[in-house]
C-alpha cells in the first residue's frame, strides 16, 4: 500500500500543478489586493503568504521553464507558436515563451512521475530511463494536441456563427448604421469568438490602423476560409466603390447556403460513422443475446448425448 499511496500523492501533485498553470488569471489583481489590505498594515511575510499558490510557486516555475526552453528554441518555431496561440484565441493570454515553458514543464513532470513509479516497481535502470523519456516526449507534445483541438473548436464556432453575424450586419447597414457601427452592434450582441474578433478589429482601427489592414489581420488570426472570402469581398468593394450593404447581403446569402450544404454533408456522413460502433459494439451484443441460449441448449444436448 505504501508505494500506491506515494504514487497517488505524486500524481495528485502533478495534477494540481497543471490545474494551477491552466487556471485563468484574475482580471485586476492590484485593485483586489488594495481593497483587501487597504485598511490595515501587514508585514512583508504576510503579504507574500497572502498571494495565491499559483503566483508564489507555479508562476516562477513557469517563468524559469519558459526562459530555459525559449533559449534553445529557434525564432521561427516561436513565431509559429505565437501564430497558433492567436488562432486559438490567446488562451489565458499566454505568450509563445510561456506556452513553450508549459510544454517543458509538462514533459519534466510526466518524466519524473514515470521515473518515480518505475522505481517503486523495482524495474531495471534501462527500462526506467526508456519509459521516462517516452513519457517526457508525450508530455512535451500534449499541450500541442490540446492547442490544436482548441484551434479547431474555435474555427468551428466561427463558421457556425458567421451567417447570423452577416445577417445582423446586413440589417444594421441597410437600416442606416455605418459599417463600423454595425460591427460594434454584433460585438455587443453576442459573446463568442467572432464577436471578439470584431471587437479587436474595432479597437485596432481606433488605435490608427486602417480598415483594410485590420480586416486582413482579423482574417489571418482566424484562418477560416469563409472569413477570408468575406474580408476579400469587403476590401474589393471598398476599392471599387461598391455598396457595402449589397456585398453584405450577397455574402450572407452565400454563407447560409454553405451552412445548409455542411449540414447536408454531415447528415450523409452519419450512416458511415455509425457503421463502426454498430459493427463492433451493437451487432456482437445482438448475436450474443440471440445465439447465447441456443448455444447453451446445444451444449446441454451434446452432454446428454454423450452420457
């Protein structure tokens, strides 16, 4: 029982560290601390202990791991990581160096956990090093897998919400609002990835970036073909002097058609996807239910015939 308890404790510690790293950061830490401790004096030790565990332990570990991993990572890989974080919607406001540090820390923790567990089983040194290295590589690539799934889910959400957003844009522009005001209306009405992209676009335009550059940056940070075609149509309409309301109506109609086609495609793929669970899970169960009693009867009749 002692090795099992030690292994469970190490696994729980690793899970707490990963949960603390992945937890979102507070909105305004300075204001919260001033409101909490503004009415009384505290020593430096009390102030330090009053900070959350993630700020005292996990953040310094993450920073050290980030600086170590980023030191040996090529600049092109850091830029690709930053682009992937932008495609994922900048989860937890991580920078490329912090994400690389999370990868290194996950690899170190999984390798250490595997090594401790194998030491408890008293296996050979070669086996311990081999499995620890394999688990370390797995821990290094697990954040990339999570980031890829985050990117795909964000892009799917953008594709689903784009037709409705274009309908609202069309109605707002035809009602007399300017294009920027219509985008602000969409950003205020919904709280999804597309509305956040519109809000970021408006912020960049207020900071002095041109509408064309802001639209291109939004399309690059989403990397969705529908958004790219929508942005290209808007830029072309702006260059040629075409009415934006007309372009928006055409784009909204095309997006609704594409959404209907995607739904029909998924409906046609459903029987093929259902074939695998039916073949390996449902049909064997049906055969057991149907043939089981018959096999028992045949077995009993064969026993009686032998006797």
